[in-house]
């Protein structure tokens, strides 16, 4: 993995099709990150079956507007839907009070795409607390227990 400041890198074993769709948008790395369950999907913690959520700002948002369909959610939030909703791009997050700039600026690059750090995903899933989020938190905890210690 590498953060946007150039730290260490690693490759995910087999990026799912959803990750490939996000990659094909060719958005500027410094202006978006994969959030929601995406950071779990890329690590193989859960399967990516439905969609992939991206947070964006600046040029990435402007570029998304040019390639996708602008959609209003029930709460009035605007998102861009690409590939018939398989990839959605927004400028805010529905659950919690997240600093989008911080999420993007501290993202980890995996297989060439920026992913929000797992600590932020945990916070979001704890706030949302839907049945699927609680199941994801259990799977993430197991994944973290199974990881070898990092030598520094």
C-alpha cells in the first residue's frame, strides 16, 4: 500500500470487477477515494457484488459529472451514477460527520486506486450500524487478527 504521500505499496490479490470499473474512470488520484465497503472488498474481506462508492472533490467531481448521470438521493444529496449505478461518486457521506478532504488526503493506494483507511471505514460502519455493517465489522476484526505483525 502507499498513501498519497508516497509510503510503501502492495498489490491486492485479485481486484474485483467493480474496482476495474472505478479504475476505468481514470479520475485524478489526489481528488477521490473509494469508501463504503470498497476498502473491505479490495482486501478480499467481503465480496463486491452490488456497487462501489467513491467520495470526491475538485477535478474528480467535475470529471465524474462529464461521464456519469447526476442523480438526487431522497435526502437531496447529489451523486453521479456510472455504469448503471455500479459506481457512485459523491462529495459527502451519508453516515457520520466525515472530513472528506482528510479521507481523501490520507487514502491508501492499492492496485493503483485510493482507498479510505480502514479506521475510517470502521467508524462509518459503527455509526451506520445496519445488520450488514455489523457483519462487516466482525469480518474485518477477523481479518485483522489473521494478519501477520508488521516489522518496523
